[in-house]
């Protein structure tokens, strides 16, 4: 089915036992790990008498180079009106030096669907996977909530006297009261819903006095509504140190777009590396997008050794978002079991291929869900 035909379809929403998912594998290893996640989702749906309709889109570097199209016209409205969620792979291709297609598609969807929450769980699933000495699964378990639609990523700025010795480059950091308030509020609500006790807001308000002064003021105001939750502030440099020194002190961290990008990668390493890290780009109640944290990894693309577990965990987050808690938990348990058995790809010290890990997980969820 092509994009045009799709746009003509009648809007559909998840009616509890059914869901309609847009699949965008993208580039590089995105095309290798996403089919594995789809395979596992199909198995878990089959076993629990649920229906998932997948519709795949070929948006990525090949299409961009062939047709000059990155995110097709009408795509945002189509996704918003006709799909419950989007399962995304990764974008980035050495043939597109500007990475324009990736910016159009991924940032385009984040901004235009107003996916203001970037939820990046940091969860160590097996003790052996952390580079920190004497730390265990009990201590490395936190949620990083990154603001996803503002900050330095909005692309406001410019260059003066470009490519001369006098060049000046300016990039504006955009922070709206509405944007800051809704992400901080989301962090507290997430903590409350998940029975977590502590929220830490991180900024650089000692240097970025205007932009992060706003974060400070809003944080103080929102804290008052959540007196049952312990609130705390750390400057981002201190947070980076503390996450390494004593990760067990954090439950929920909320921060701006740029800092969230960086410290969630730090968190990913604490929990076993990029191949295992999932993320959700969410607007509560609206079509949201789920993806592994990693990129298209051109250095290993085509070799069949990409770790699919980050993508499977992103699929689990998607099921959770759809309210399919039991099925989400089956995927999560499957990943833990694969790690326990060391049935993993070379990045985690194993010798399995991407598809072997996917097949193993299909068998696991089939058994687990009573097949
Ligand atoms: N969300 C996204 O689509 C996204 C995110 C990050 C980077 N990118 C893009 O991806 C391209 C490559 O970027 P990069 O190399 O900086 O980051 P990357 O995440 O693609 O790779 C970093 C390193 O981690 C390894 N790695 C990543 N995922 C892995 C997996 N699933 N299994 C095993 N090893 C894995 C890679 O082999 C590489 O050594 C660039 O074009 C970049 O812009 C896209």
C-alpha cells in the first residue's frame, strides 16, 4: 500500500483489543532491528488474541536520494488520524551528508505531532552489563524525561559571514513557560502513577540565567502540587557526576532537550549500552512514536549483527502506552531472559545474529503467553 492509498483510508483507533501501527524502519540497522520487533509484536498479539495491523513506510535515505522526498506531504495528519502509534527504527546515511532527511522525518514528527515527552528509561537488566563496579539491577533503574519539542533543537539561529575568519554562529535556546511546565508536570505525574518517590530537575540555571531561570521558577511552582513526591534540583554537570557515582539515588529525572539527549546516553551506557536502550516520544492521549535510542550504525549495517533488544524494548514501551500491560511485560521478560541466557549479539558479548535473537524472543513470548 502506498502513502496515497493510505491517506484515503477511514481513520481507525485502538479499540482495546486492536491497534494500528505505522512502521518506519528508516536506514542502516533500523531496517534490521525493526522487523525483529514487529515479529515479536505479532507473536505476542497472536498469543493473546489481539490484533495489530502494521503498515510499513519506506521513509529514509533511499527514498530521499531516489525521489527527493523525506517526510511526504500529508504524512503527519495521516499518522495522527489513522494510527495509534509509530514504531520507528533509525535514520542516518553516509550518502546524505547533511542528514536533511533525518531532520525532516524524525524532528518533523516530534515537532509536528507535538511529542513533547521523550521518555528514556535507564534500567539495568543484568548485573554484568554495567561498567560500574559493584552496582546491580537494584540501583540502576530510573526514568529520564527529556523535553522534546523546544530548546536548542528548534533551529532558530543563523550564521553571519559564513566560512570566513570573522564568522559568527548563533543558535537560540527556546524555552516557553507552557513547554517547561507541561514536561515538569509530566515527570511528577509519571512518578506518582508508577509509585516512584523522587523527581530531580536538572538545568544550568547558574549560567543560563534567563532560559533556565524559567525552569527554576516553574519547577518550584509545580513541586507545590506534588508534596507527596520528593523534589530536588541538580545542575547538569553535577547530575552527570552523580549518575555515575551513585545511580541508585534517582527515580525520575526531568531536563531540557539538549541535556536530556546527553544524559540519557550516559544512562544507556550505565545500563549496558546503546543496543539495549529504548525510548518513547509521547504526547499523552495522541499518536506517539517509539524507537531504540541508537542510530543507524553504518559501521555494522548489513552484517546481521545489530542488537534488536533496544527495538523490542521500544515495542514494549509502545504496548504499555496502548494499555496492553500484560503483553508489554511479556516482551520485557523476554529481553531479560535472553540476557540471562546470554542469547545476544556481539555488542553484548554473544555470538548470535539479529534474526536469531528475534526468533528466540518469538518462541519465548509464544510459550509465556500460553501457546
Ligand atoms: N534516532 C535516530 O534515528 C538516530 C539517533 C542517533 C544517531 N543517528 C544517526 O545514526 C548515524 C550513526 O550515528 P552514530 O554512529 O553516532 O550512532 P549509532 O547509535 O548509530 O552508533 C554508535 C555505536 O554504537 C553501535 N551500535 C548502535 N546501535 C547498535 C545496535 N543496535 N547493536 C549493536 N551496536 C550498535 C554502532 O555500531 C556504533 O559503534 C548518524 O547518521 C546519526 O545522525 C540517528
